[in-house]
C-alpha cells in the first residue's frame, strides 16, 4: 500500500508540473496567473516533502510552515478563476466583488460553524493546527468555486470561456475531494490515513491536475460566441447590480 501511495505521490507531482507547463506553453499564464503560481509553489512543496518523507519531524515542520502560504495562494487562485469566469460581463466589478465577498463569507461561516466537528481531543500540535486550518480553507474554497459556477448571474449571449469553465470545475472538484479526505484524516484521528491519502493524492491530485493539463488548452480559451457587449447587456447588468445592492443592504439591516 505504501508503494502505491508513493507512486501516486510521484504521479500527482508530475500532473501538477504538467498543468503548470501547459498553461505556460499555451500562453494562458496571463489569464490564470494566480493559479499558475499556486501550481508551481505546490509542486515545489510536494517535492520538498517527498525528500523528507523519512524524517517525520522535518516533514511536519515543512508542512506546518508552508500551509498558510499555500492556503493564501489557493485563495488568490480561486479569486482569479472567479474573475476569469466573469470577464465578459459588463459593469460587473462592483456586483462581482459583492458576490465574491458573499460567497467567501458563507464559506467562512460554514468553516466557523463546523470548526469543532470531528476534531479529536488533544489536537494542538503545530502540524495538527495546520491541518485544521487547511480543512477550513478547503471548505471555503469549495463553496466559493461551487457558487462561482452555479450562482453567477447569467446573461444570454455573453458566454463564459470554456477554459474558465473547466478550470473552475476542476478546482472545485480538487477542493471538494481534498476537503473530504482531510476531514476523514482528522475525524479518524489519523487512523484512516491510507484511505485519506488515496482519495486526496489519487483523485484530488493525479486525476484533477491531469484533467487540467489535458483539457485547459489554447483552443479552449477561444470561443466563436464571444461578441462585443451591447446596450441591452449593459442594461441587464445594471439591473443585476441594483438587485445585488438591494440584497446587500437588506443583509446589512438584518445584522444590525
């Protein structure tokens, strides 16, 4: 079993490196710059952890100190994907910021409400705290990404680039699977570490990053349906902006 996990670990590193190279080769770094940086840093981190896999103390130190940076970069990557999905929407900066903030707030509330769920007694070591932080971050990222794909206001005739759709879907799957695996690892007090690693490294790592490397290409970044924004689109987006402003005002009144 350890041999299988190690093989999947190597494969996941290769898949992340391939995804980063594909974005670079196809000139998509400018569109998905935060995601590319996240992939590169994660690849370096995984290689470093692999080197120290037999030194448990050093491994835990590297994992603990690198987790906040990786979580921050993942947040930037998710925000970048959100704006890539919404790039064709006119007058979207203000309502888009509201939507992104609301989704992040919902995710943060969900993480806070569940922060004590399935946490073994005595989990206070630095690497354990880092694992809990990563679990909360992954929950927030999953909610934001799912909301980006399914709650974003739709305007007929203004399509989303296939590349942005694919990146959003793949990242959502990666975050969801990683959250489930980490929740299993923590909830079982590390007794189900093998299953959690198979789930996270095999599905969340190899499968998701391979899908990104294969499906997000230069051709997927182009769409024949893209067209200039019309006055009607502007009017519909203005109406949506006013609706979100009323929604924000109502939510603000409810919290007073």
